């Protein structure tokens, strides 16, 4: 089953970023996009995840044109079916780690998952204030908050950028495992070509187009 499909998607700001992008992302599949800074990787992820309407082309989610749906419908998809891991944590600094995750559970009507936190190596800091945690711990809490929603598609923008190699590998293993066990999909934006090649599909965004690297 195809979760996401792009049909001739193009976008520009003051200059063109990419033109006529086409790809599909199926359930239990991971897809990575690499490229130099400023090439449009994050913009493409934002377009796929309901955050930015493309200048041209269409994005289909479960066979329906994403941007032909109402703002309310897009909000529901973003809240319940898509999980977005940003480069910045966007955690509530005055809250504990658990309270940050509890908010996601309440909004998505899901249960608190201790096993997930243990896999991510942050169960022991769950009751600490976010401000007292290291950058790497905050990043793993933000990933736990996204996965606790049980999204159908995970959109991850440099999810391991603040982590050492060993921890990054462990986090990616959690993401890949989640995708397989939950019939989900993963779209990953990264500078790490070795990490990208662990995905089922990997592309480089270059010269306004996607070029396969595996």
C-alpha cells in the first residue's frame, strides 16, 4: 500500500529549489533524502508533511490529494496520522520530560509507552525538567513524543544531528523497528549518506531534482 506519493512537485522562493519531483513511499518503507545545505531538503519534507503547499504539483496521502483537503482535515492528519521530528526540539521547557510526552498522548488518545523510552535510553530521566537534560536527551525525548502518537508516517529532519554515532545508530534502529512493526513509513532528511543508505530508498537532491543513490 502506498502511503505517500508526489506527482511533479515543484517549489521556489526567490529562486527555484526543485522541479517535477516524483516518488512514492509505501507502508513499512523508509526513504532518505540527502543534499547540501540550502538545496531544499527540509522544504520538501515540509511539503510532504502538510506544513507547506507546493507551488506546483500534487502530494497524495492514502490516494487523496493532500492540499485539496480543508485546513481542519490537514490539522487532523498532522495531529493524528503524521509525526514530525524537527531539527529543533520544540519541547515545553517548563515541563518535565514525562509531561511533554503526556501532552502528545492526550492529543492523540494513546497510552504512555515505557518500553519505547527504555529503547531510546531516556526512561531514567523521564521525571526531570526538560531544561536540565542534555541536548541529546532532549532530542530523544522529542522523538519519543512523536512515536508515542503512533503516526502512520514519520517525517524526520536530521533526527540524530545532536547525537553521537552509537546513540544515533540506536535511535535509528528504534525508528526502523517502529516502521516495520506498525505498518508505518519514514521520510528522513539527513546530511549523513551512510545513514541514508540504511533506508529502503535514498536520493540526493541536486540540480533541482532527485537522483537515486541506492
